[in-house]
RNA sequence: CGGGGAGUGGCUCAGCCUGGUAGAGCACUUGGUUCGGGACCAAGGGGUCGCAGGUUCGAAUCCUGUCUCCCCGACCA
């Protein structure tokens, strides 16, 4: 069942596909560009959803649901928006056995249809802020797809908010980006750079776009979440307006922000290894797998004890699997649980039972410890905490080791595949395009808030630069 | 969409060049023995050879088209 994985060294892409397929996270479907998320993968998404949903509620947002189908004319109301999405739209032209009067597009994102409702719901400044979130699927037609990272249909959440002032909208945009940063770092154990996107990389229809960018194990960047200050662009297009404190009509100031099932790809690309999936404990579907060892009548007492330990562990909120399958050898199960990303393995056999102990093995470093049975619960907790911290620390160290300041185009070209490149850039799209062309694919990722900005000169044209920007090849 | 590679039981692949009744290993089922890093013996089930046309007495094999996946580019979360 669990065949050997393609090693990362030999081909990173093949390794990634192997992990997804063999850990049974997802499978290819018969629909071009679309995948099936299998229970192992969906469990990760459910865990992400649970945490994020709580964070959204804690920041005052409420969930709602809008239609999958959007009248084509809605998309056209915001010029930049339709231009940005036109090539990626799937359009429904027939329904009910007839050609439709007006085609529907399948939502690539919901700003337009949500604004059509906002404009009906909002009359006064007293109706603001309006803070909504939607968990949904969207479709964006893609030329080239990759499991989780880019598929034609994907699952995500999209937050949509309306505010009285530009300042409030900007604050909301940054607040939600910070929520994403917290989620990425504290739960996914994936260090990210939060910052502002360039003009050419921003969302079609936004005034400003911010992102969190993570570095994957192949040193490429993954945009893991985006938060947009939409200004009044959609409000004007849909006449989403309110009577202000001054008695005058004003268009609302809006934001939108989203993360998607792409995060699962990010999780895999950040932590997994040649033995398979590695998941940080805070998001893992299974925290502990107890492998029952023993034959014949010695098996009974071992199983009984395993069940008791499992019950103790579950009482502390952990997800525990008691692996009592006697048709597979223990060794086989070890590989299997490593492949599917179980955080901790507990081996329990007759010899252990005689000594009132068990063996615990961490998934990430495979460190093996023998602990007294009555200490398993506290030890397991400690090991999971340590693993969570160590995954983050290791990923952060990796990023540090592959981040470089570059001061010329020559250096930029030489280091194109080496990771994050911090370079001065004059903010002109032309220079950005130059870099992309000459390095075969290095693009601006964002201008991180945490990167001190000191003036310099653009690596392309030599004109003044306000500070260093992160450049990298990206997913 | 352009360049390169690949589609044959669930998986990895052989067979194709040189057409002639579809194979192996692993997995699966049953019975038995096993169990501390991928157990063993025996018996068994399972494939319109990606799909659609064509050539031929006969096609996994030759020809054409098409779909899908992988790798490298162009577009994107």
C-alpha cells in the first residue's frame, strides 16, 4: 500500500504530487483542472476552517452565503475587476433547456454580487461597519493546475466588509492580514512575510493589496493569503452608499480578504519530508497513533491498556487512533502513519507492558523516547508542543538561510533560484517586468512591514528606491 | 497555448520496434502460521491495454484525432 515516495532531491514537484496522492489527501478527478479532496485532506481543511472561523467571529464578523452564479453584467460594472478576471471566467449560457437572456458567470470571487446586496442593506452610517464572511467554492479557469496550489475550482473564505471611512477600511484590511499572519505562524507553523503588494500584483479592483508570503522548501514563494483595501471602487459601481453623520450621501469604504485550500499545499510544501506528510499538531487530523504489538494471547492485555491510554489522551482533546490491525506488521504501520502525517506514534507491546512503559516517536525528527505509562499524557502533550515549536523554528531558519540582499541585476540573475531576494526597486512596473523577464520568473512578492525601509537605488534603472522589496520565484 | 515525457489489473512496470488468444512484482480475497521498522506459505479474484476513428483476415502493437497526468516556459490565489 505505502510505496516509497519520490524523494525531494530527485524532483520536488513529483515528490509533492506523491505526498498528496499517497497520503490520500486528494486525487485527480475526471474534470479537467479539478481535484477531489479526500477525507485525509478535508480533515485538514476542517481544522483550518474551525480555527479561522473562530478568529473571524472574534473580530466581529458573521458568516453569510451568496449565490454561486453571478449575472455577467455585475462583473462588468467595475472596469478593472472584469478586465482582471475575464480570461478566467466560466460562463453559464444555458439553463432549463433554454439559452439564457443574460449569461451567468460562476463566481471567481464575490465582490460584485455581495455589493448588489450591500447596496440594498446599507442606508445609514448606523448600518456600518458591515462585517461579513463567506465560506464557499469558486472557479477560476487556469492554464496549468497543481493539486491544492492551483486548481480550477477551490474552496476558500472571502471576507467582505463596509466602513464609514477610508481609515477604518485600511485598519480592517491590516487587521485581517494580521489574523492571517497569526494563523499561518501560530497554527500552520509557517513563517510569513506580511506586506504590501506591488501595483501590478494587486487584486483587480482594489486600491491596495496586502499579502502574507511564505517560503516553501524549494525556496519558491507561496502567496498564502491576501487582504484588499477596495476603497470605494465597488461601492461606486454598485452605488453602495449611506447617509453619513453629516446628513450627506457617501459611498462606503470596503475591504475583502481571503485564504483558500491552497494553504493545504503550503502546509505540505513547508513541513513534509521524504517519508511523507508532516502536519503541525495544532492542525493535525490525528495526533497520536497507538500501534498495538503482540501475538496470540499476549495481545489482549496490550490492547486493553492501549485503549485506556487512548481514552486518557482523548480527554485532553487529542485525536487518537488505536491501530489494532493484526494483519499488518508493526513496521508496516510505522511507515504508514509517517506517510499520512500522524504527529506522534506510540508503540505498545508485551515488553513495554511488563515494564509499565511505552515508546513515543515524534513524526518530524523521529526522536524516540521511552516513558512510564502514567506519564504518557503529559509527555505526549510536551512532545506535541515541542514539535509545533520546532517546525516553526526550522521553517524560519530555512527562510533566513535563503534570504539575500541583492544590489544589482547581475546578482539578481545569479540568485534567481536561491530564495527571497531583497532588492531596491523604484516601483515602476517596467522595472518589475524587466526583472521578471531577465531572471525567467522572479517577481515582486511584497514590501514587508518588518523590513526596515531605507532609500537606495533601483537595481534595474538606478532611480531612487524607497526601500527593499522582496523578490522571488513564486507558485 | 508552446517544447519534452508518459498513459497496459488498485500501484510500479514489461510486452509495442518486427501485428497472431495479455504478463510480472506489489496490493486485494480466503485459510493457516506470524507480529518491537515495510512477515511467510498455499489457494484464488481482478485488465473493452486512456478514449474515438482508421488500416488489416486479425491491433496493446501500425496510422490519425482526442483526453489526462508529469517536467520546462507564458497567465494566476
